C-alpha cells in the first residue's frame, strides 16, 4: 500500500514540493495537496484543481470542518480518494466519532460517480467499494478513503455468502485476500443513515478504544428484490500473522468491468 500511495504522491506533488523524492517521503503530502492547493483554489477561483471536487457545503469557511476534497489517484485508471479539508489523521482520530461528525463514507459513496465517469458507465453498485486502511498500513497522516472497484474474487465471495451476512457483526465465513474480516449488512441507497466509523466503534467489542488497528471496507449490494444496501467489512491488525489491516487489499486498482455490449 505504501508503494501505491508513494506513486500517487510522487507524481502529483511535483507541482508543489521541490523534488519528487521529498514528495514520496512526506507523510503530510496529501494534506499539502488539499490544504495548500485544492482548498485555496476553490475558495479563490471556484476551481478545485488539482482535485476533482472540493465540497464546502457548510460555507467556504465553516465548511472546512466538515468539507472534503475528491482527488484522482494516479494508481489505477479509476481510483479516487476522498480527503477531509479539516486536519484529521486517520481512522483513529477522535474527530470521526465526535457528535455531529461528518459522515465521510457517505460522501465517498456519493463521489463514486467519478469512478463511473472513468469506467465509462454507471457501475453496478456491487462493484463499487470504499476502503480506509489502519494506521499501521497507511503512508499518509491525513484521512483518506479509497474509492474504486472491489476485486472480482472478493465480489464473488460476498455474493456467494450473502445469506451469511446479518444485521449484527459476525466473522465473514471465509478469508478475503487471505485475511479474516467481520461483516454486517445494512440497507439503504446511500450511507446517510449509517456511519461505518460509528458502526465499527459501537458494534465490534474493543474497537472504540483501538480504532487505529482497524480497517473498514464498504461494498454496495443489491438484494434479489432490488433493495439497495451495503456490506461493511472490518479487519484488525494481527502482527503475528503479518496482517496490517489494509482494507485496500480488497479493491482492484487495475480493473473495473467494461460497459455491457450493446
């Protein structure tokens, strides 16, 4: 994962730091892009470049506390990152669980349209995924949610075991990308009624006091009757087995299904 983020930052940050090597080594590089480039460009010129979007729906000043930017990741054809415009380190930050906290996963799900545009069509919701890595597995000290297609083997496993995923957290029946995950099913077209950070903290024993060792992945679902929903997956660092809780491993940055033949 660190190599993937380094590739992104080395290429993007050449516009804002002296050398590519410095950019690749800087754990604050994503923050620099959003805070020093995208946010002021949006505020001064109504142009979020180099981001694809800056949303300051609470106002151009107040919105910095709940606002976010969407940035094209240079890894993969379709991957985007959702990044808060407030300084938030990652999944372990108390801000994500504070009363009235922004639901960044809901914003990330709505931003999947950028992935659709790159893929060339409106992807079926069960191909779209959101992922945040644990503090151990990330290279950047600014919260960012990866938006991209789920890998085909993970999608197949989720479909095969859809009947085993209930409304309470429980171990997923088989490893995903070689690692154990817990899973819960939730209904809804969007995530406005469910904040995955809160669902993890309140639903998995011990998670609230140990969020930094956790990873979250959200994958869209659609029931046979057409009811939209999500599977939320949670993993935990296990150094004994080398599992760094890198939920991004369940995504495929090289493949999204092509548009159906006409």
